[in-house]
């Protein structure tokens, strides 16, 4: 019992693998074809599912009866199976490419959002640059006005010859007025600069949040990395990947189906037990020869387990040349038929029987 289970284990694993790959290929193919013909999705699903089942049946049929099928039927079924593989591959390609396009569209929308925020950020940076320049100019003007106020000194010599130092009140009033205006403008500019810096920080934060708070970075990250590494556009990389998948997917399913058929046929072949030609003990006789043309039956020692009583067609206890020829031809025809059936284990057994029979006739 354990040996039988052990023999069936690996073929069963192959069959389950074939079923899993075939079922997943069928699912992707049917889904992809239904999207291509969305106007009649349900009808396409029924049609595509039946074709998927027919493809696996054709593969098994071509393997099991490859030597006995009529040539025209065999060629037609081979072409049909190949075309069905192409149809399945087309459906898988459509399904996977549609899934990629959905993700790529989300990525494009995301990139557009980031670009829009970057444009706003760049405008703020330009305004900030203008205000910073004005701020620098006002700071210099304030410094000059304050310096002017501190240097607002007039020196002259009076009639007595004394040097008199004084200030110009009108000049001082003018400088103080200009200084007040410059300081007021300086406060406005500082407030503007602070507001612009805050907006710039907000836009930078928004860009980071848009870039990180989504699942697209994980989905398209490897493709973007490969695109940057190889210099090939991401659309071409995904196209190469999809072609690789479809060229492996469905052909692998067909190969596994054929492999499952092969392994189970090997199990059934190993269980084949040939039925020997039985002889009744009462018919055992000793060898006599009649001019080398007629041979009487002897006991069944050294005959590889074969029994030759049934070779004596007329039951006269003698196997003549005609009976020998009929036995050999019948066994050769059985070997040829078994070869066509693909049962190699049975062919080996029949060949051993033929060899044993020939050795027996030479005695």
C-alpha cells in the first residue's frame, strides 16, 4: 500500500501543478479576452472557458494517441492547439497589460499632482527671491539713513574766528522721515518673507506626502529602478516582462499536462502482468524431431515462464512449422500494436517472450 502511494505521489504532484498552472492561465486568459470584448463579456467568458478545456483535452489526446490518430486529424488538432495557445497568450497579455495601465495611469495622475505643486513652489521661490533682494536693499538704506543721522554735523567759523559745530534740523527731519518709511517697508517685507517661507515649507511637505503616502511607489518602484539603471523606458521594460510571462505560462501548462499523462501511463505500464500461455500437464511429452520440421512438446523447464501447449493448434502433441510461423507472426503483430499504443513496458515483456519462444524452437 505504501509503495503504491509512493508511486502515485510524484505523478499526482505533477497533475496538480498542471491543473494549477492551467487554471490560472485560463482565468487570466478569460478575464483578458472579456475585457477586449466588453460588449459581450459573458458570452466571451463561456467561449474562452470551453476553448481552454478543449486545449487541455487536445494536448492529452495528441500525446496518448499520437501514433494511431489519422494524419489529417493529428495535424489539424496540433494546429488548433497551437492557435489556442496563442489565443490564451493574447488574453493573458491583455489582462496583465490592462492591470499595468491602470497602475501607470494612477502614477501619471500622481506625477501631475506633484508637478502642479512643484509649479506653485517654484512661483513662491521666485517671489521670495524678489522680496529678499528688496529686503537687502532696504536694510542697506536703513543703515545708510541711520549713519546719515549720526553724521548730520555742520562746522563753520564765526566772526570771532571760533569753529562752531551744529546740526541741520531740516536735514535731520528729512532723514528721520525717510528712515521711518524705510523701517515701515522693512517690516512689511519681513512679514512677506516669513509668509512665503511658510508657504514654501507647506508645498515641500505636500510633495513629500504625495510621493510617500501611496502604494504606487512599491508597485512601480522596481520598474522605475530598472528603467533608470538600463536607460530603457518603463513601458518597454513592462512589455518585455509581459512577453516573457506569456511565452512561459501557457506552454508550461501544456507541457505539464503531457508530463502528467506520461507519468500515469508509466505507472499503468509497470502494473501490466502478461498472461502466459498455459499448458495442461497431461499434454507434456518428450522431444522428438521429424526431419527438423516438426517438434514435439517437452516439459516446461527453462522456458522463461512461458507455456507452449496453446501453440499446438491441432492438439496432436506436435508443433509443426506452420504452427511455429503462426505463433511468431501473432506475437510480432502484438508487439507492433503495443508500440503504436506507446506502452514501452509491455513491448519489452513481449520482446522477451518472442526471444524465449525463438530459443525454444531452436532446441
